[in-house]
C-alpha cells in the first residue's frame, strides 16, 4: 500500500470531506509509485482502478493517518487546494475516507 505525506492543513481538509483531491507533480518518482499500485498503466496513463492509499500528516511513527480510496487523473489542480495555476498534476480523486486516526 502506498503512503503519501501531506501537510496538516490538507490532511484535515481531506478528513473533513472539504478537499476532494490531492496533487502530486508529474515526475518519474511518482509515475513509478502510482504504476506499482495500479493507478497508472505501464505507459504512465491513468487506469480506472480504485486503490487504497494512506495519507500521513508528517514523518513520525505517531503522525495522524487516513486510509482513502482514490482514482487518478492528470489535470490542472485547484489553487485553493494547493495547486499552481495552469500546471498539470497527478490528481488523486478522493472517493472515500475509509479510516483515520
């Protein structure tokens, strides 16, 4: 299962249901990670697969975490949710927050 670290502001907004997307830059590092769990195919294109991802607020062992169901798309993000205007991202569309602590 893939774990992604995110800032507290975004973590809290996702858990509350306010933020429905999380962004990652389109770079080989994320392409490989998303391919490994089946969100991207071998050509780097989005699949229709829904996968579970752990979102973690920080790096310590006791950081807050949320298990979320996501699908992926490539699109411009929303600046109010942390994206740079007119820049494309891997966009993790959050379908369900399954568990958080």
